[in-house]
């Protein structure tokens, strides 16, 4: 299922740029504008896009929402307020399931946003199939346009995203077999030294076998620190030669 994000009459260039950035980082690239009041290629928009300028440059502009929906199987209008007309509102918490239940009948889904001040008008809402809203703890203030785009793009981002945080662990390689064997021996010696009974020694050694390499290195450092502390308490020279 592909998602298209349509901004109808966006008024603020920074919001447009921030929306493009939100889409990009969540793996979406199809951005469309209808009757935009802001210049999506302006410097203000580009600055807020920050690395997502290509989304702005590839965006298409339409005079009418109907034209922007020409290849869409289902359109979801977003709103932050209750309308006088009778509508069925679907929370964004439920929206993914509602769409998935339609199976292969949906190939392309549009998420439609109104402008910052007045949102979508009646005519544009009438062109959409579902009216969705972001639950809030209070009715005012509501999310601004870029924030709303961020929330919706995240909801539909699972297939396109992954954790991007760099691996900051202390060691990036697995513990060599020889070092692992040495850790097992030194851990047994430490347990003997503090008088741990055989039952708990068995638990510790079995647990040791289940640890991943980062945990093994942490245990190795902890064991070394305990040995040094015991040596100091007993007045013995430490294994690293320090008294």
C-alpha cells in the first residue's frame, strides 16, 4: 500500500518544508499541493526541509483536489474539529487497521490536510472517503500542519523505517573464544574467593553462556574491579601490578 500526502491551501512556507522533511524521514516521497498559498520552492521552505528538498522539488501542484486524487483508491481527510455535517470519524489509532481490512483492493491511499487556519472546506471533505482525526488531551491548541503531517506519516511508516541510531556499544566485535574461556575461569575463581556455593556457581555459569558480547565485556570489567578491590582490602598487589 502506497501513501500520498496532499496539502490543500497550505499558507506557511516553513510548515511546507517541515512537512516534506517529516515525510522523507518516514519513507514517504509523494507530496502533492492543491491551491497552495505558500511557495513550496521558496528559501524558507527549503531551509525547513533540511535534506528533504528533493521531496519539495518532486511535488506536484493542482488547482483542484479532485484532480490531485485522480489515481487514488481511497482518500482520508484530516480534521482537528468536529463538523456540523454528520461524519464518521476514525481515530488515527484505528486507521491502519481500517485500511488493512480492505486488503488488496487498496493500492494507493491519500492523506489530505487542510490549511493552517481553516482546514479543509466542505467541498474538499466531500471528495474524501474517510474523515480521520488525531486524538488530543485538549481541544485547543491543535497541532499545526507540519506536526499533523509528522504524526500521520509516522503512523504509516512501519514498512519504510528502521532505527537509525548508531551502535554506541563499547565493543563492536564478539569476544574471542580464548578470552571467553579466560572470563569463565576468572569468574569461577572469583566465586570461589568470595565463598559462593556450588549451586549459585552453576546458575552463574549457565547465565554466562546466554550473555551477548557486550554483556560479557561488562561482566569482565566488573569482575576485574571486584578482584582489585578484594586485593586492596587484603593488602595484596593487584593483578595489574598496582598495590
